[in-house]
C-alpha cells in the first residue's frame, strides 16, 4: 500500500501511523505541538478570568515547574535516545521538544524552524527564537502582563531549570527579551554557557 498523504479518503479501521507519509506525520506532529502549547494558553486564560492574573500565573508556573517540564523532557529524550550533560545534549532536546522548538513555518518539505541553535564551542551555545506564536499573540492583544509572565517568569526560569537538569554548571543569560522593535525583529535570544 502506498503511503498516504492525508486521511481524506474512506474510513479504514486498520489504518495506523505507519501508513502515512513522512510529510503527513510531520504535519500531524506540528499540529499536536501547537495544540500542546495552545491548551496551556487556554488554561491560563480561564484561570485569569476566574481568579485573576497573579493566581493564574502562579499556578501556571507550578504546573510547569513541578512536573510539566520533567514530563516533556522524558517524553522527548527517551524515544530519541538523547543523553549527556552538555549544552549540545540540551540543544538536542530543545530542537524536538513538542512544547518548544518543533513548531515550524511553511509547508513540508520546506519547513523552517522558528528557533536557531548555534553551538559556538562545547561550552557556549546561543539559542535565537526568530518567531514566537505566544509573543505575536501578546502583541496583537496588547497583553503585556502575560508577555512578562511568559518571557521573564516562565521562560527564563524554565531555561535555567532545564539547563540544570543536564548540568548544574550551565548558566543561562538572556541576550534579548521582548518587547521587539517590530514584527521582523527576533523574539528573544539566550546564551547557554558552561561554568568551569
């Protein structure tokens, strides 16, 4: 049977993921990744409406830092057999975490990642987020409170926590944070440096 490009045909009770083309599976993964992050955004919005910003933001951080990030790491690293205690291993994880870097722009096979990783030396890496769906949303809705939460109260501590899970000597420093100069400006940029 030829690989399916989509599931627009008849229902097949015996169909599995193995029956789809690589491009179809990538589209499905990207869609699932967007849903994964989108559910967090919906949850935070409902919490803000019911309990206010501070309670919603505190609970959102609690969800991610108590178990969410550890679960994301395990579910990404185990199937790809990513291991190590260096910046390269951390970048490998970030490249394919469904909660972060797997979101791309453009149709397959011309996907371009929204995040660029540059391993300058084994002890120094730069991560540049060229486009951030969340930041675009915050800018459209002029929601600076949620932008500050995401960029400064969740992302920065998240990068530090994730780095420490690989090696407690990896230091994380923001090189650029929002607000942006304009829509063509990068969203943010981070330095990962091994302290020796």
